[in-house]
C-alpha cells in the first residue's frame, strides 16, 4: 500500500466523521437515528473502490470502537457497536466494499444513473441486508416487522443520499485522473 492510499483512507475516514457532525434525527418509536453518515459508504466505495473504501469503513468502525465520538451526535465506544441498530453500522463496511466493487466494474461507462443504481444497491440494499436481521434479532421481531419498523421511514432520505453520492462520484470520475487510472489498472 502506497502513502497516497493511506492518506486517502485516513481522509475519507475523516469525511465520515464530518458527516457525523450533522445532528441525527431520531425516528420516534424505533430509536434509529437518521444520519448523513449513511451516505459515507456510498462515497467511500464509489470514489476509493472496494479495497480502500472497505479499509476506510473498517478504520472508522475501529475508531468508534476505541471510544472516539465519531458517530452522529458525538457517540462512540463499544456500546454503540452492540445495540439493536448496530448492524446498520456493520452494514456500512459491507456497503463500501460492494459499492466500490460495482463502481470499479462500471467505471469506464459510469454515469449518474449507473452510479445512483450502484449507490442504491450497495449503499442502501447491503446496509439494510445486514442491519435489518441484526435489528430483528436484537429486538425479538420477525424480519418483516423489523424491516417495516426500521427501514421504511429511511428509504426517501436514503434515496436522496444515493443521488448526492452518485453526483459526487461522477464529478470525481470526470475531474480526478488518478482515480481513473487506479480503476482502469484494477481490471
């Protein structure tokens, strides 16, 4: 791993922390906060690719586990990685990897629509696929009830975040040749 890779991983972990500065909006009755941070895995994977995007999210989660208050609302520590909504945080790691992998495969023909679909599949679908079963198990609900109570309220906002992430990824593709060269070389 080159110095540039390490700097990009650290920089994007910092961006993930900055996204946590936006105050969370907690949905009544379920206690899962709506945060800007759920856009992070879409950005990490889309801009950095699968490997560096995944390492960025792993670094971020390790920093939270170490107690740094990097989650939205200034939260951090192992307790926040064990609660009923923690599966969504672990889903961020998988989402960054999947969104990155899909973006790498589509890089030469990437446009806003394909980037948006990748953000939806990787950054939303994967997060829900990890988070909902965790939430169901932690709350004693069946999967359908857990999905209904933990995800439905978030879909509109997550789609907006996917659109923002897609626009950023496409702008980066057009303006940052180092990323273009990295992705092209990975094929």
